[in-house]
């Protein structure tokens, strides 16, 4: 008997942004009270960001993940109890441990999740998590996965550092991925190079009950920019080759939403028209691991991404990490 090939396929998507929307002007006014100078003009011109959302003081990463997951589960039309794998990509977990994925399982009241764990690959986290979930489903070990990117980066921003604090926001995006005989995730390519750890990091840790080192985000923006532009094109080509697709067959490009200049450059290098790129950076800022699933959810819900279309997702971030996935939606 010939066994048909097993794939993992997206059944539904969800997203959540905290209600506190902070415009560039509001942020600039807030920073001015600390003697930190910035402007709407600078932020828009250098990044494409107009606003970002910040979580309320009592809102944690798992709360954001919960709201996005509930929407994804509803869109998928599944019984949450059928979820047997939960992966949360985050670099801003609620606690050192337990994992945000376990907290999410509890909040969703999923009795027997099979496995729940966090993936920490910063802004590439969602692509890493998607690739893990896909492999675990294709191997037959799990059948229905909840894959989430959720962040509260506002908690690790140094509001005295204008070179970083204007760039990031909070949010969560989620997908339900399930075993299917129809093609879904076609290919993924992941990479890491820890030699670049210092250009984007939060160099603090807990020791003896206190934080040792610096627990604020530090970034060498120009070094990250150069590396990002270089690796994003390469990894996109690699994933497309693995999927046996050309860039002309890509219906939608969803790059990590960090800076519109990096995104348009990647899109141009791939020979794709800018209209085929989903852009949310203007309204969300950089939400790290949440940026790709949030953008995916927005383009699915507004009807741009349709069933059967090819979507190229790609992320890059601290570690240094980068990766791409090609999915047939
Ligand atoms: O999520 C992971 C991936 N992260 C990224 O992809 C981020 C990659 N990097 C970037 O997006 C850009 O490098 C930045 C947006 C961070 C910076 O843009 P840039 O065009 O590389 O600016 P720059 O660092 O060369 O700074 C230009 C000037 C400097 O002033 P001087 O030295 O020329 O007088 C900065 O001090 O802009 C100044 N500056 C600011 N001015 C107003 C830096 N930040 C600000 C600010 N407001 N917020």
C-alpha cells in the first residue's frame, strides 16, 4: 500500500495588539520629559514606523498569546482539546520558568497538550517555531499544533536610549497547524551564528535573586541592518529552492517587520513587486517574534491571502538567527 505524504497545514490564524496605541508624537513627548530627543519625522523616515502598541502593566506575554490563540482556534474551527503541541516563540517570557507555552496551555484550559515549550530565537522565533511544529507533525509525533509568537518588548526597552526605544512594540500572533494530506508548509531553512551575539542582545541574567548585568535591549543598529539585508535574501532563495518554487511563484512575502527599508530592499532583491509584500511595521513597530504571525493574520483576515496561495515568511534577529518558511496557505 502506498502511503500518502503527510504535511502540516495552517487551519486558522489570530492576532492581538494591546489597546494602548502609542504614536511617534506621543512617544517623542514622553521621551522629551526625560531629556531624550526624537521626532515623528526621524522615526518615519528611518524606519517606516508611525505607531506601536504597549501592553498594560498587568498584561503579560501569556495574556497576549492567549488572546491571539483564542482567535486562531476560533478561525480554525477546532476543539481546543485536540491541540497536542504548543510552541510559543518569545524572548520576553512571563517568567524564567515555567515556559510561556505551559502558562498558555493552562489559560486555554487544554487538559493534555502533549508537549508545550518556548522557542527563543528573538525575531526569527516564529519561523523557528513553525519549522519545529511542521517537523513534529510530518514525523507523525503530533497532529495539531498551536504556534504562537508573543512579546512584551516594552518591558526591556531603555527609554533613555533613543536608538532602540522608538523601534519596538508589543503583540502576539498565532496559527493552528494540523496534519494534512494537502500541501501546507512546503519548506523551511533556519540558520544561526552566535559570533554576532553582541550586536543585538539583552545582556542580563538572574543571579542570587537579583538581575546581574544589563537587562535592557542593546542593539548596534547599523551592524544588524547590514547583516539582515544580506541574510534575508539568501535564506529566502534557499527556502524557495527547497520548495521547488521560483520567486515569481510567491504570492505574498511576509518579512519580519523591523524596518521598511530592510523590507523593501529584500523584496526588490527577490524581484517581487512591493504590492506583494505585507507591511504592518507602520502600525505595529517591531514586535519581534510576533511580527510575522501578526502580519499573516491581518492579510488573511482582510482577504489578501487566499487558500492555495504561496506565502514566503522570513525572520531575522538576535542570536544572530535567521530563517524562512514557504507555505501553501
Ligand atoms: O528585530 C531585529 C532586527 N532589527 C533591525 O532590523 C534593526 C536594524 N537597524 C535599523 O533599522 C537602523 O539601523 C536604525 C533604525 C536602528 C537606525 O537607522 P540608521 O539610518 O542606521 O541611523 P543611524 O544609527 O546611522 O543614526 C543616524 C543619526 C545619528 O545621529 P548622528 O550621529 O548622525 O548625529 C543618531 O544619533 O540619527 C540619530 N538617531 C536618532 N535621532 C532621532 C538615532 N536614533 C534616533 C532617534 N531620533 N530615535
